[in-house]
C-alpha cells in the first residue's frame, strides 16, 4: 500500500494502524467512548485519505456516469453532489459513491474503492460502448490520489471550527453541496450519520496545513482526532452501507432498504432491468433494527446468530454493537419479509449463551444533536450560557 505522510498527531505511540483500500491510515486513535461523544457532541477529525477520487471530463461525462450509477445525475447542478450506488448487471451493490458536479467536469469518489478501481469501472463502460451503439466524448479520466488527500470533520459544531479557517460562507453551505476553499481544495457537506459533516479533499500540502490549523483550535472546540474505525458504533446507530459487514448477507439494495438511492425511471443504467424486476416481484427478506432491551451479563450476540419466532427461524444477525446514547445494545438484522416489521417484541436471538429478547425498530436509532443546532443562532463556545 502507499505509505503517505501522516497528518501530524501527538502521542503517535497510541495509534493503531489499519489498511483501507491499500492505504495505511490510523485505525483507532482515541478511546472509542471519547471518539463517539465528540461526533455526537462536539467534533471528530479523521484522516479519510483512503477515499478513491477520480475526475472525469468531457462533453459526455455526465451521460457516461449516469449509465454507471443508480441515482439520477440530472438532478444535480454545479456545486452540488449526490449519493449513489454502483450496481452490477444483477442489480447487486458493488459500492456506494458520491458524484460531484463541477462546471466542465465531474468527480466520482468512494469510501470503499480506490481511485484505480473507480477508473476501471468507468473504463469498462467505455470499452463496451460500441456494443450499446454509444459513443461517449470523454476528454480525461484522472485519478487524483495520492496527490490529493481527504479530511473528515464531523459533529454538531463542525461548521463552526471550519468557519474559522475557510470563512463564514461554509455556514450557509447546504447538505450535499460543495465549495472551493482554495484553487485545489474542495469542502463538501455530506454526512451518513445525521451530524454536520464535511469532507475536505484536495492537494496534500494544502490539506496538511489545514490539518495543522484545525489542531491549533482543538482545545477551543473540544476537537478530537479519530481513526477510521472510531466511527464503528456510530455507523450502527445511523446505518450506512458497509461492504465488510453487509456483503456476506445481502447485496440487494431493496433488501437493504436503500431504494431511495435508485432512480428507477431515468435513462438506462447498469442493473436497471434486474432491480426493476425485483422491485416489482418483491424480495424475500429485509433489514431492520433491533434493540436488545436487557442484555444478560456475560452474554454476547455474534454476527450470524439465528433469529426465531416460536420454532421457526426467521432471520439472522448482521451486526451488533453498543449505543452509548441509548445505553443498550443494538443490532441490524435481516428478517424474512413477512416478519420484517418494527415494534415487534416476541422474536428471539439464539446465541451460545441462550435466547436473548429484543424489540424490532426502525433505523436510524437515535436523534442527533445536529438536527437542532442552528449555525445562525448556536455556538459551541456559548453553549452553556
């Protein structure tokens, strides 16, 4: 993997490293509890340079991308972005991604694929254009990494610390829009966990100086530095698609309740026929949430544990974790369609430690502080007044 220059961090000795998309990055940095509460109450900053980032330009860039992705690219204008899936011919998820629309070109970025893998997906469409009687006018497909890096800033006051560095315009930046804060530095407002969240991507030198600048403000705003895996439990409360967790159980967007990321009615896209057919016929299983009301002491629920209603197996546990806000264990489970309803409390998880009770619930599990924070009226610095 590429070993990159690390953003400066104190007590490096405590950092656990991991490899993501072939890039070595801090995996765990603070303790889990501290990282969790900084995302939920203040700000967590993480090196997200494992993102694949590709720029595609040319007259037909948008048409090519619209064939490649499940969402409708015509729904965005300059300085806007959209969340989408990349599907295979069977309508199964390959990855999720963001598309940014920027004047003459587009960026396609993904948390789960490196830039080479994204370029390959794009080139596959180009290689097969003749078969489809297509002819795309494309000027360039450029991988931006490793020259570009990414910083993730997340938490209810992320906008405030950022405004000290890039100016007040950031405060008015709507969800799923982006702005240039420098010639080759883009700040986009995203967020898969319901909090204010900004991804800053751009030239490595410039990002290193932004990182240093943010660190100087860390005490003022209770900013904590996290590792990529510090978001694990948060990702369970406001579930995002995570291939390592989800793929062993399902890659179908309908089963995973992700139909909202698909524009069935737009022009042709990869996987369209298969996914339409499944939407019409219905699927056999669906994902729902579970709250474990009284977790027995010394018990544990494991991925793959079976779920029963009376004597019938009706599903399986996909992922389990602990919610610091709810102060209880929560899980994502896959249930047979006719059992996949919320607020049901008479199913059981069969574990090595005996049967465990739970209640089915909708996802996300928690309401975020970010939902009630208003940048025009609130400030982290004045929150106790």
